[in-house]
């Protein structure tokens, strides 16, 4: 039997190249710098978070939580939103705890896409893979809005305006942006917000990397902008900044009207989050000084990693504004896929092809320098990448 | 601003009665017998599962797992599937670990529904709420297929045939069934399988209650029936039988062709499961003798609960075949909603209205006698229900 007649087109034909690359990594003993999670694969749970998790599990067991999340966790989230995001939200009615931000992003988009209605969603390109997939898997049409290296991949409202049609329904973006590390500037965000209000668009913003921002750059939370609260859904995560990716905890924040819809179906699509992890997440949100410590590590590594990769002839590297990754223009050496394959074979290291982040990512690779706890280990892997790419540049006559 | 123009119709107009009832429970200090999870709200984690969870967390940390789940957990699942479900599956290619069976059910259905194509899905009524919602939230049309009290709510292939149209795409059922506790008989399942093959239908089967079956009834795993493997997706859970609902671990099983599609998008919709819980789940699946112990408790309670509720004048109660619930015909006393409301006010107990499980559930309520660890506690709550309903029967002139 062949089931292909039964399968929805949105589920066919998507390249599974990088998926399969991921699967076979472990078997081939290749070092991965492709997973954006702090110190992966090393353990990174802070002591107070571990203790809260274990004691929650031992003392309170592991029954279901409410679909919208444990109230005490939601209160810790509300308190953090006030301090960190300039948002004053009702912990009963305006927060939904989600099993990570990926599921959160998919779910954030879902109620707004009318299948069969050709709803279009504007998405900066390059930006996180899930921004495109969340739309496609919900039956909408992702529309790529190019970002430009010339201005550090900042949002450009003019580019959004060019892509508007009567079917435009929503904008999805990540701030800070993954993979470019760009922290979007206030003036550009404000222009985009004006467009959003004028055209009655929904805004979904992924804040996964909000914890790791360098050089005191301002993070403007779009939901806090005038007239944006009631049309913005913000997606948060404890994975990227806090290193708690295996906890599977994130949260959505939106106005009561939108949240009443999210709350109602949460259990049927997302399920509640893991109960013990919820206790740990509360501890992490209440005392997140460890994130400053992480940021200092990544800031130190940023200098070394940037310098090392920039020295490769023909390679152009962006000085990171956030996170723990390099966004590297390798177009003079080959396509994204060629270079990724080359580095697996020659340097025995896996990095992400730029094309994972949209068509405009062609000619780029993403390198996670936040992997592993040991600085020297990550430097020696970066050195392997550097030597491999230098060899390739030499072969291509670039010196 | 009002966002209602932006919202997909499938997300509007669904009654949130029982959702809101759930929310306010805690505040009103009402005892809930509405959550189908063993011993809820008491802790029910077996010692060896707790130890494996905590030591996994402490020793291996909590980085991301592979989207399809940790291989060692999938191996434990494959071994259990062989022993328990008569299924010989490839742990690399035919299993997907999911964050519980609710998200698993939604996800199982997703690739087969073509939005806008009016795909119809046949669903026994009454059966689990999620069977209907998973279809609706994916853009399909749930078609209710009535089950009948007269034959203990067994599957009746004739009823399915009556509802077939050219748009029929899939059948979803739970075995054992929730809320009726029916364990579907081999001969009925085989007839339904023949229909499925003949009409090229996909079959989704939820096995959430497979662990708690009484009187040595046979559980026929549909995926093991000839010609069904390649068209069946089976949804499993560690919540209902093993009491690990807060772990958020379940699994999907399907042939490689279908699973390659599920695997590919798992991370974008479901996310991987909680890492520490995955270690605990492996321990639970490798040593599940505790489930026999749970079953004996529920079997003992079944006798008492059935007897108590059956004594109420005008009330008709099914002797449970599985699980830890009573499916109670209260139609002589009032509608499902009236009786639920009455019991909250008069007995200070919450139970589920039959209408949560489809239109055919009208006139029924579901009572979870598996709540709490202490037998006497549950008996005293059932006594409150009995006294309340007797009083109501008396008022209505039923003696």
C-alpha cells in the first residue's frame, strides 16, 4: 500500500536533508555546532533550578498541571515580564505556558490561519526556520521579506510594504533574530508597528534569544508598543538563554481576548508542560543571575570566534549582536550546502546551512560557538573549521 | 480592537463551559473526580521511575533530545510493543515519542487532513473528546457514529457503513474506549478493519487505557491485524495506566512511510519531550509490574463503586470493563449538564458531563473512581454523590 493519496500536500516534498543529517550525526561521531542551546551537549542546569525540579518531583509528584500552566509559574513569568519586557500582564488571563517555544510558535500562529483562504504571512529572511514552517504547517503561505547584510540585517519597513497584498494577515519575526544575531532597532520596529496597525495585521514575535544581548543594546518588546498589545502574540522560551532546552518550557503572552482562545484548546494541541520542569522553571525565572554569567562567557567567546573566522580568506563574518552564534558569508567558497558537507567531511564538524533560515540565507552558514562548557574545546573546533576553510580558499585561489 | 475577523472559524464558538468549570474548581474547593489520571491529585510515581528521572537529570543534564525521542527510550518502547501489543517494530524508524497522547493524537491526524477538502472522519460516539477535536482543529469534519448501550457500546460496523461518503478519510477510535470503558471485541474490530481496507481509510487508534483492563478481556491491537499495519497510527500514553500524566510522555507507532513524515515535522509542532522524564519513562516501560498493582486497586474499587451508584433509583450504571471510571446513565434525573451542576452544588463534587464525549453522551455522566490513593476517601466521595442523586430521584418521584 502507498499512503501518498491520503497525505496533505503541506506534508510532502519538504526537504529532509538537514533532518537526516541530524539523525546520523551521533552514529558518525561528528562534533555538532548546529544545536543552538547553551553548552550543548554539556549539562547546564543551575544548582537552584535542579534542586527545585527534584524537590518538586519528590514532594508534589507529577500529576497534570492546568492546561494553561501552574499559577505559581505564571506569577513568576508575570513578574519577569514586568522587570525584563516592560509588560504588565494578568497572570491568570494573559499567559500560557507551552512545552518550549517551537510548539509555542506553531500554536501562536494557528488560530489566525484560515485553511484554504490563501492567508499570507510576512517573514524576514533570513530568520528562524520555525517562522516559515509554523505558517506552512498551519495552511498559510509564508512570504519572504529580504533582510540585507549592508545594514546588519535590520528590519526595513519598505521591504515589508513591497510584499503586502490583500491576503496579508500576519507578520512573524524573531527579536533578537536567529541566525543573524541582529537586535532590531527601535525606530525600525516602530515603523513596522505603524504598518501593522494601519493594515490590521497580527504580529507574532519570538523572543527566544532575549537573554543574551551584547553591548547594552536595547530590546524593544513589541507588545509594549502603543496599539500593539491587542494584536501581538509574544513567544518566549527558557531554552536559548537559560540553557534549559530539555525542560521544554516556554510561554505565550497575549491580550485576554486572544488568550481565551489559546487557553481553550491548549490541552488538545500542546498538552500541559512537564510538571517537575514547571517547578524548576519557576526557580529559574525568579533567580536568573546565572544568565549574566552565561552572557559573559559568550561575550568572551564572541571575540575569539569572530577573530578566528574573520581571518579566513574570502569569508565575511558578522560581529554578533546577541546569542552565541556566527552568521558567516561563505559564498565565495561555495553554496551553503556545499560548505556544510565539506566541513562534515574535512573538519568533522556540523554547522547549519544558511538556507535553513530562508532562501536569502544562501551563501551563509551558522556556527554555534556556545556549545560545550570548556572554552578551549570550542576554540579547537573553531580552529578545525578555520583550517578547513582556509585550505578550501587556497584551492579556489582566494588568498 | 476586536480580533474576531482575524480568527479562524474552527477556533470560535466552541463551548468553554467545561474548560471554565475546570479553572474555577480549585478556587471553590470542590473535590474533582473529573481528571482521568490514577490517584490524582495524590503522587503516584513509582520509586524506580522517580530514581531514574532524578539520576538522569543529575547525571546527564537536560539538553534537547532528538525530535523523535531518545533511542534508548524507543528501544524500551519497541520491547514493550512486542510483549504487550504483538507488534514487532523498528525502534529507529517506526516510533515517535510525543509529549503525551493528547498532543500525539492531534499530531497523528494532522498529515491526513487536507484543509478545505471537507475530509470526513468517522468517530464512535461517545468516545474521547480529543478524537473529535483533533479532527476539527486540523480542519476536518468529525462524523459521529453512534454506539449503543444495548450491546455495551461495542463497535458496530453497520453504523460506520451508514456514515460513509466519498469524503470519508479516516476512522479514529479509542480502545479501550473512554468514557464507556468498553474493550472492543475482536470480531467487531476485524469487521471494521475490512471496511477500512476496502475503502482505503486511515485508522487512528488511541490506546491510552490499555494498561487497565479487567476480567482478562483481550485487547486486539489494530495495527497487528493483517493489512492494517500500513494504514494504522497507534497513539500510546504513559498517563492513564502508569499514572505518569505530569511526565508528558506518549508515543506514536506507524509504518516507516508514514513515520518518515511524522519524524520530519515533530520538532516544529510537538517539540521533543522533557529530557528527564524520558529517562523515567524508560524505567517505567522496562519494569511495569506496578501497573498490575494499580489494576488490582481499581478492580477492587470497581465493585464498590458500581454497587454504590447502581443502588440509586432511576440510575443505570455500566459494569466497567477497563480503566477507573463509571459511565452512568442519569437521564431519568436530568440532562448531563444539569446533573453535573447539581452535583457541584449539592455534593461538592465535580464529574464529567457525558456530552463532553459526543452528542450521544447526553444523559450520562462520567465518574472517576481512580482518584486519590486512599480507598476510604474515594468511597466517602462516592457516598456523597449517591446521597445527592437519591435525594434528587426522590424529589422527582423515582423510588
